C-alpha cells in the first residue's frame, strides 16, 4: 500500500511538471500570435497597432525626399474631408521643403519625426543614434513650432538600443500593422486591396508621400471611401494610442522593411 502511494505521488509530480510545461508553451505561442512583446514591461517597445473594438484607424505617411507627391496627397485628404492623419518627416527633407511642412501643419495634421540620416539605426553606435534623433528633433521643432514625440525610424529598422535611446529622448517608436507597399508601385488596385483587406480596428497603416511612391495619391481616395463604407473613423496616431492597450512585437523580427 505504501509502495502504491509512492508511485502515485511520483506520477502526480510528473503530471504537475507536464501541466506547467504545457501552460508555459501555450503562453509563448499566444504571445507570438498576438504580437505581444517578450521583453519585460520595463523595456520600451515599438507600437504597431492598438487593441480596441472601436473602428478607428490611423493613416500615416512617411516623407524623406521629393516634392511632387505630397501636395496631391494633401489635396485628396482635403477633398475627402479627412482631418486626422500623421506625417513622419525626415529632417533633411523638411529643411529643404519648409513650405510643404507648413502646408501639412496648417492643414492640422499630426507631425512626427522620421529621423535625420536615412540609415538603419541598429547599425549605428549609441552616440550616433542619439545624435540622429536629436538633430531631427531640433530641426522639426524649429519648423513646426512644436516638439515631436512620435518617431518612425528609417526603413522601420531598430533594435533594443534604438528603442531605449528613443525612449530616453521622449519618443514613442511607431511602426505599422498594415503595409500598403505603395513604394513598390505595383498598381493602384494592388495598393487599395492590400490596405482595405488588412485594415482592422486600431490599425496603423503605412503609406508614403515621397516621390518614389507614384501611385499613392491615386489609390488614396478609394482607400478612404472603402474604409468609411466599412465604418472606420480616421484618427491620428496619438489619438489611437490613447484608446487602450498597446500591441507590440519583439524587436528581433525587425530589419529592413521598406525603402522611401
């Protein structure tokens, strides 16, 4: 009888061990599927989308060069009555196109930083990362009259060091959950379908207003109409962040994302 008890006690311990292992494995799978950061809560993370049941969505536009595409996009937003969108401006471009920056500002759109040198910041030293973010901050603050606090890194590239330094400088790093891939210029319908089919409540949509993206201004009116028909409201990234819990993904997954 005692022998029987010992054997069952051992089996019981084995069952407990297996159960704990299953729970741990399930937690890992859930975190990967839900794009929840595997880093500790104390470490800064990039923002990809926001968990919310409200049909709110943020259209974002990166600009790093050229002067032919931004104004047509601003015209579409005006014609469609879209009052809220977020533009991420590189500081060299902003410095050489102050009139367009002023147009974006006067239209009331949110302005974030797209950094200074268009390079992969994860390849830079800590000192250089800080310099690139700070240089862009100074230039944009002077041009816009307001300190930006949102940062989209060139090429969407970052690592833990970049996130830490950006956080120390008062920035939230903003990525995207829906990539229009408009810079590939695969066709207006392709851009429309990518955005509309992937859009979801709390989504951040990546678009471009640089000259490399030649079809964005043609796709944008249809994107706006179709998303509105689905019940979506357009908000800035800052407004979106205020909705609820932020959804993030591990930084190890992020290398070169796009060229703008």
